[in-house]
């Protein structure tokens, strides 16, 4: 039966149903079911999170000053983003301010996370959806060298270098030990790169793997340790002792110089490797413009990277803030996370219970009461679902909406907002990418556009790191070494009952935590994470979320190999994507694919 | 950078898993307890790896001998401890999916190998979990009960490698996990919710 969604998509679930489980572990696991028509074009998509995440149960009655440490354990990838969001929420609730140095250092840590996450996501999780590793064995190292030198002046580009990479890869493949490359649909017709581009990408996969180790050292330096760096309500736990030598944990000249050198390296890596690779790969996929989904219609960005400490207004935030509805780029709508009418979460299709199912709840009043039941048309049993019924409850993910609209969040969303605002630092790089690929503006709203926006985001973040590093050093030289304000540290100084909200742009999109504090303890805590926005199930009006929207109308070259589904979903960088390539018990498949 | 024969081997005692997720927290809780009860020389690092996945590659690459604790589905009875060593540790995905982090951690091992820095000696000390799905829940009793045995096993493995772990004789040892996440504070307030809330 064909239906029209209120947000402009046509769904038809009459065709063959394909179940891909898991696509990735997100908030637990994620599963996608699609219906394809006779030509193997996706006509209906159902995205479900299969694991409950009840952070508020864990946090209830704990000390708000410890919340960051719990929330950074939610997810293995954006630990720092959760920690930063949490300390901002507590500071917002209690009216706690932070020093300028803490603002600069938090920005440096957040931007380092952006670059690190984007680089690892592209090379180690997403590139293999575009790059055929086995095909790289057929490449001519000399021609690969010529290709590499034509896209940038990165030093590692000699024929001998690529020959060496190819030999290492060959050894891996021939031993039957593909390692991280094991679970790919190598040879699938949806892979379009020539062997040389594949080999160049494999070389950069290895370089990125080696280089990402350097980026995280910034977290070790400022956070005292890694993994799980330390954060602090009111600033940062690391003191600045600029003339100090060897003081444990203190930031001194030696450590600052180390940070500066890493920033130089990551700027160069972005400019000479990451962005050119995305452009080179993109040029072979310029005809594959599927997966746009909501990106050309509804996007949401909270903004981040404050220029001035404690100023979270749009004017102070260097990453764009605003909402766009119905593709109207001329009208950027202001957002207010404290307004109960704006962000609301719905559960009519989620395995939770609300007093009124058709109504949404603002996160401050959020309720997380599990209620697991399958719709009447589901196939299988509660403990062994063969096919979900999207007409009933079908996901452990709630459905957040902005003024009732499903929204896409992430690098593409924030770059679309920045583009619409006419800010040259966002508008010009987008125009250049489209021009260099010979594509119209509409092509931005695609899987390729999402992947390109992430690369531009990484490049932007690297340059901002240089800016905030210089700002930090200038401020320290001017005699300010404060990294924390502790005047409101003690709960005795707090009001009896308060609430607050903290937000960031996590690598994968808009992230916010809402907190209520009562008698010095956490009374309610709700996180709305980027993947909740993007992977959300349907809302009471039938509006579909970003994942579902992006899959609809995509043709599959071979439904038994869901490469296109993985490529599109991976382009959102879903949470816990480190576990994306999940294998079946026999270790042979990337995902279980069932056709019904 | 392979170690020179004259230098001491670099050793990593690593716990992985999600402490918010019942028995998933096994690996991290073992290294926490190991740190409480044993002191080690400065060539030995005791690390709470959490769910960092691929981001742990740098630690593995800088290690000559590696011990990993994790909750592993061996299909044995709950709380059973099992150790696998060296080539047995399924570097390239064995016949069975063994651990919730296996793909993540196997990728870490493969990545370290691809980059030419694979640990010389390797031991995986795993525990069969009871419950991996209780968010905010504590370790289950059978799993909690084998923590001392897991530590003894690790101490024996280390000894076999010529590495000494010395039992601490009292005094205050700061926990590896702060901010109320340490075992006692986390567990005393964590409570089970008996809803069916996951798809199998």
C-alpha cells in the first residue's frame, strides 16, 4: 500500500522485505528493514534501535558534578562530547561561569574530537563503503603515484611507496587474513573506483590509522589521561604552570608546544590527504546522489565553539546555529532548547509509555518508562522478531521533533545552516566542492554531500584549533592562568531546585543534555543524542526520521548485499560505529540479510 | 619500535567493556580491582579501556605483552572464566563471535598488526556473562564472584612472562575510576529493572 508522509515521502511496503541486522551498534544495536519493488528500488524503510538506553535511571540521585563521567560512558566514540555537554548543562542550571582559558581549552578538546572522529569515521568506517580494498591489488603503483600527485602535494606518493603498501595488502589478502577488511562486499557492482584510486585510499587508510594516535594526545595533555579524560564543572581540572618543568598534569610550555605541533600536522593532513581523497573518490560517484533524505528539507544545528567564555548566543558560536524547514534556506529559524514548544520527544512508535501517546514531552519533563509490545502485523515473537510492524511500536529510540518536524543533524546539517546564513567560511568551501565535482547545489543533499561536509568540517575544525591555541597562549602571556572558577563548587551554595540545559555539536550532530537538580542531587536527566534525531522512528503524524527518509527511493544493485543501505546509514556516522562491521556467528558476513 | 633486548618489556593490563551495562563491565571492574590489590613496576600499565574500540590501537602498539579482560560469550555456564593465549586469541575473527567488543578489539589487533606493531605475547582472560543488557545494573553475582580468580590468573600469566605483580599491603590506593564510578559507589546505587527491554 502506498502512503504519503506529511514530510513529503512516498512509502510502499508491498514489495519484498529485506532485513539487515545489525547495521551498526547504536545505543545498543541497530536494525533496518526495507521493502524493495520489482526493480530492487527501496520503497519503504524502517529504522530501529534494538537496545534500551536509560541513562536517567543510572544518574538519578547522584551528584550533578559527577554526571559527565557517567555520560561519557554512554558511547565509546563521542565520550568528550557527552562530558562537555554534561558540564555545560550543570553550569547552565547553577549559573556557574568558566574562565577564558577553560573556554579556549574546551574548544581545543572539542575540535580535536571533531577532527579525530571525522578522520577515523571516514577512513576506518565509511571509506570501505566506497573503496574496494581487494581491487587495489590490481593497481599499477606508478599510475597510483601519478594519481596521488595530481590530487595533492602530500609527500608520501612515490611509486615505491604504493608498491610497498600493495605488497603488505597482498600478504594480508593471500594469507586469508583480511583483518579489518574482512567483511566487505568486495567486487559489488556499486564500487566504482579504478584500482589506482582504491590503492591510494588503502594507503591513506593506514596513514590515518597511524596519525589518529597523535590527535588524541591533545586530550591526554588537557584532560590528564586518555581514554576517559577528566572534566570539571566550572572549568578544567588541569592547572596552567607555564614555567613549570615536569609538574604532573600541569600545562607548561613543553606541552603547549606539543599541542601546537599536532595542530600543524592535522591541518596538513586535512588539506593534503582527507579533503583531496573525498574529492577524488567523490568524482567517481558523482552520479550516485542517493541518500539525501531530510537534508534538503529539514536540518537542525545547535551551534558550538563559543568565541567568548560563557556566551552561548548565536553571535558568539562559531559553528552555525539554527533550524531550516521545508528546504527554505532563506529563512533560518531561531532555536531555544528551553522552550517546551520546540524540542519534544514522541513515543507512539517507541517502546515506551507516555500518559498521552499522541503528545510529545520536552526533555526536562521527559519520561523513560519501558513498554515493549509489537504491532499487530509484526512477524515472529517478542523474543525473535522476524519482521517489525512499523504501524505499531518498533524501536527503543524515541522520536525527537523540532516544532513537530523530523530533523537531520550532523556536519551536513550545520554546513547547510552556515551556507544559508551566507557565512563565507561555510558557503565558499561548499561552492568549491560542487564546482570541482561539476555538480549543482541540489547534489549537496546526498550521501556524497554528507560525506563531503564532514571532510570540510574537519578542515574547518583544524583551522579553528590554530585560532584558539593562539588565543590561549596570548591570554596566558597576558598573565591570566585561571582554568576553573570554584566559588559555586559546594552544593550549599546552590538553589534548592533548578534546571538547566547544555549543548554541543558532537561530531555526528546536535547533542543536548537536560538536567533537573533538587537538594543538590540529580532529579531528572535526559540526553537527546544526534543519532536519536537521525535514527528516530515515525511520529504521531507519520513523519519519518532522517535514516528512513534517506533510504527511500535508493536502488540496490544486489539486495543480498546491502551495500547501499550501509553506505547511506554509515554516512550519518551513527553512534558506536566502531562496531559497525558486526559479524554473524560464523564470522562470514557483515550483517545478517534476510529476504522475505 | 620493537623493544631492544636489553630493555624491559612494556606490559599492558587492559580491561574493556561498558560499566553501565551489567556484566559488560567485567573487564573494567577486574582491572580496577587488580589495581587496588597489586602494585606493578613502571613498565606495566593498568588501563581502563572502556568501549574505546579502535581508539585503543595506540596502547596496543606500544605494548610487548598484553593481557585483556573482557566479558566473552563462550557458550559456557555463567561466571565461568576462560583464558586463551597468543595465537589462540582470535586475531582475525575465529569461528565464533566471542565478545561484544570482539569485532572492535579484533580490529584493534589487526590494525596494530597492519601497522607492524603486534604484541609479542597475548592473553585474553574472559568471563561468561549472565546479563549484558541491564542498563545501569551492577555485575551479576556469578560474574562478580570470579573477579579474584581472574586477578590470580593474570598474576600467574604475568609471572610466567617474568613480570612481577606485588600484593599491596594496605594503605589508600586511589581508584582507577573516579567520580562515583568506582565499583562500590556505582554498585550501591545501581538497581535492576526487570523489564524486558531488548530484542534478543
